[in-house]
DNA sequence: AACCAGGACGTGA
DNA sequence: TCACGTCATGGT
C-alpha cells in the first residue's frame, strides 16, 4: 500500500491514516455474502462486505446488483437500500430483463424502503434498459451520465465497484472532511475535487475502492458523534 | 420531534 | 452557471 512510500503527499497520508485506523472495508457489499456470513465490524449494516478480497464482483449478477445498489442508496442510508435490494432479489427480479418488464408501480412498492420510490423505480428501469444494451461491455463515464438518474457520484461508483475501473468517487463526506481539513474549499465542485485526488494518488483499483469506503466509514462515525470539528483530530494529523 | 442518509433533476434567475 | 425546491422512507 501507500505506506511503503517515504514521500507521501497530504492526500496519500490521510489515506494511510484512515486505513491504519479502520482497515480494509470490503466494499461493495453484496447480498449473497450475507448468507456466507462475511461479517466485519463496522457502522450500519454488518453484512455483505468482503474486506481484503478484491475479486468481487465475480458474476454478472453481482455486477448488476452493485449498479442497482448504487442507485438505491442515492441520498439514502445503505441499510435502507439493502432492504430494497433484498426485496428485489426475493422477487427474483434482480436482473435487467425483469426490471424492464415489471410494472413500474410494482417495482416502486418493492423498493419502498429506500425512499424516492417513484424516481428510483424510473431510474432502475432506464438504467436496466441501458445495461441490457451493453451486452457485457464496460460503459464509459459519459455513457453512464447520459442515463437519466445517474449523476457523477453514481456513475463513478458503478465504474469503480461494479466495472472495476480505478476512478475516484466523490461524495458528501469527501467534501465535508476535506474542506474541514482545509484541503479543498467547502463549495468546491465535483469536477474539481475528483481530479485533485486522481492526480495525488496512483491509479490503483484497490486503493481507490478503499479510499472512498474509508471516507464514508469515517464520515459515518464522526456524524454519529455529531461532531464535525473532530474530523482532523480523529485522523491524528 | 427535527434531522439526515454512500444524490439527481428541474426550474428560474 | 447557480441557488433552490422536490423527491420519501426510516434511524436516531
């Protein structure tokens, strides 16, 4: 990992600090792993993660599941998205063809726990249509952004965790934490933050997957304590 | 009992 | 471009 480097920039040092503090996060969580019982200690849902194992997704179904999860978790806690995901799986419609064919209202009721069910049911249908047309190919970022309901973070999450392309994911926690650390200003745009990270860290899939996951984990813990001022202190910088 | 969650889109300035 | 409003359930 990055700790082998003697000269690390600030962004790399924060990664090392987070990794040392929390360890590998095992993103993206997958439903099937709940049964196996891979179960690290962490905030929120404690199932589905596979820390230190970067072989996932190893099936087409898992790849699609990650994309669906990325849409369901938009502005929604993972625990709620996971319930919806589980509903889809139980209904045996966790595949593009079934989501295209199912009645929209019925789809909406299945994903109710994740909130925004009218918007998200439409998003899932439009994305499934797109995914079906890929026929196994890996989409470009631009292609993903052209799908209604997929913005920058969702597109990057899909690329990083479902399609295994090292691209940096910026989320609300990233903005809060790194603006609190004085590394970016708090109204910095996605299109400015992303290249900052990508120019600071070598493009390594495992590191990019871990970094975003670690930021979310740290963000959650800080928010639990309701103490955003402790961002920097908690990183021992 | 307000506040927020692993955002994105539509609208009017 | 940008600042807001909207979408919606369930935790704490």
